[in-house]
């Protein structure tokens, strides 16, 4: 695993911890200097904090956003302006409305509508498990999404040559070398290029 300080890395750590738990592993496992105690069931805020700290490398990062309970953590995240539209991979998701209990609940978004959590629920767990966000949304429990780490930038490499042609005349204006996955005209109105060569005349 590459510890690059991104929210994608926090999600990777969460997935790895949940995998270990599903395999019946218990005891202490260390990721990038951060210890995860797999017998500490139902400490959801601690689990999310540890995943983010492992991705980031620990240190002072662990201090400003985290409370002793999920409710307190969400208050700190909201006060720090960390709210997002979510759910993106590695976003923190809070479940502090509906049937949230005295302490609330918190998890870490994964891909494909899943999230990692450390729960006392006998339906989804108990323990370090991967659950479906849709189930929590249907129950009216999601109170917000938050992000404390940046997204991982895509790795790019030059591959495809594209001609940019003037519509009215058909004249070639430029030749570009597009990066892998660089065509984002449909979703971002952007074309990511490695090289641009303007045609003369």
C-alpha cells in the first residue's frame, strides 16, 4: 500500500482492516505507524480517525477534527468547514440523525455505494465491516459527508494523438497527444493533454 496522504489511501486502509477482521484476525495491526486493535468493537470514531491518520502518517493531523464520540466528531468537522456533497471514496460519512443512539455513528466511504465501519450492530456486524450506504439512507440516518484529506490525482501517461479541426473550414488547427483517460469532454468539458502542437498556416 502506498501511503500518500489522500482520502483514497484512508479508504484502502479501512478496506484492509475490514478484510483482516472478516478473516477472523484479532489483536493489533499497524498501518503506517497507526495501531488498529481489532478487538475494540464499536469504536467508530476512533476507527475513522485511525484510517485517516494512517493515510496521512499520523502526527499532529490526528488532533483537530476528532471527538470521543461520532456526534462530537461531526460537530468538529462541521465547525472546521469540512462538509462535502459526498459520497466520494474516502469521505467521512456521519449517521447522527434518525435511530443514531446516544453517541451517533460514523464511517468511511468506499466505492460502489459501500462504507467501512466499526459497529456494535448485530445486523451489519458487530465489528469492522463493510456495509451499504443505501441501507442507512433508507433508514434516514445520514447526517453529512466530510473530507479532511485530498483526493488522489490520476497517474497520466501520453497515448492518443487527436487532431483539433476548425468546424467551418475543416482546417487542422492543432495536434494533441491525449493522456490515458484524458477525454473528459462529456463530464468536465475538458481534454487532458500531454503535448499540444499548433499547426501553422
